[in-house]
């Protein structure tokens, strides 16, 4: 609209803006035109209010350093908020372990503040957080898969199977060693690593326990190769007796034998070590012979089977 100069009041009165009922006061009043049409604007001596949309023409200046922001209060009043001291959402951040939140900062708790998982309690299904570089995202890996990957990166790592006895037993002339359950296998995962057979490296894919007469009284080669069998038996004797330990093929062929001809009273040991080529499926057992039932073999005995390459 141009200047009102030179125009008659009756012709321009409707173009003028005025308050709806009285002069400006502390109470907000609708701003009307001269014809009484209400606008989207309300005014008082200390407040400006709009009942419609609030628009800004042009593009406001961009700032990367200012921290004050305009916010709308619950009563509809425009207020400012300092985002450096009171960032949006800081009061509602809840961080679960191992994360922790303090104000606007979220961080990872130190490992020492978490519960420790011991080697003996670790399961093959336990998971670790890992960054997948090829997919550019976080994933998880099981301890079993991590062990397989680690083994694959080594050019040489022997597989070692440590067999422990199921129980101490008196040797009545001849006793065929009965192995304990294998630790951390699906059917026996609750067994203690201290009292069970343990497969290290790739041993679980090389050696298995089998049953001929009683549970787990033999071991079998799953993969062909040269194995070193170390037998170390702890014996208890009530006097001077004869004791013999033998590594025997399932067919009955004796592979190696060792003996103590004069087994003194008390705790003694008998051992033998034999390198042998095992074809796939070859089965063996360990038998102990004594000339007296006063001789027994203890659970502290072990049979270690190592495959190189």
C-alpha cells in the first residue's frame, strides 16, 4: 500500500490496522483492519502473539558457533535454550552396561568394572563384538569361530587331546582305562575342565572317544596322521608288586608296553611314549596289568595324544 497522503479517510479507513476494543494494555487484543476483520496477530504492551503460522522471508544467517536455540514452551511461549549446557534429550538417556552416560557423554565402562568370564566357564557359543571391515558394521563372533579362525592363521599348531580317567580304580589283574567325559561338548558341557578330558586346537576333529565294553574305554583317530601318545599313570600300591601299562590296537596288537617290576609301597608312576601312524578310524585303548589287587590307578593319571601338522 502506498502513502495515505491525498486520500480521503473514507476511502482508506478499511486499510488501517487497529486494536479490537481499546488502546494498548497488558491484555492481549486482536489486531483488526478498519472494517473489523481480525488478523492472525495479537498485541499487548509486553507481548506479541500470532494465532496463525509464523513465517520468515529469506534465509536466516547460518552459525556454527552459537549454542542458543529458540524453543516453544508447553504454554506456547517462545524461549531460548543453551544447548551446550542442556542438550536436547540428555535427561532421557539411559545407558545399559557396558555403556555409561554422564550428561551428553556416552562411554564404555572399563573392563575391570565388569564381571570376568573365566576360561573354564567359557562356552563355544559365547559371543564377542567385532567390527566387520568388509560390511562396515559391527557384528558378533562366537569363541568357537574365533578359535577356528585363529587356528587357520597359523602355519603350524598341534592338536592336543588330554584324556583323564573317569575314576580311580583297583587293578584286578587287568584294567582297561575308562576316560572321563570331554569338557564343553554339547552332551557334557557342564563337566569341569579340571576333571574332564580336554581337546585343544583342532583335537576335537582329530580324536574321538568310543565305547567297546564300557563308556569311553577307547580312542579313535578321526583324521589320519602321525600321533604321539604319552601315557602317564599314577599308581597306588600296598607293597612290592608288578605293574605294566600297554598301548593296544583294537585288534589286540600291543603297540608298546612299559612296566615296573618292583612297585614299592605308596604312590608310584608308570609311563610310556610312542609315536604311531594312525589311519582314519584306527582305534586304541590303554590297559594296565598288576599281579595284585592291592594296586590301583588314580584319577590323576593322563593320556595325552598329540597330532603335528
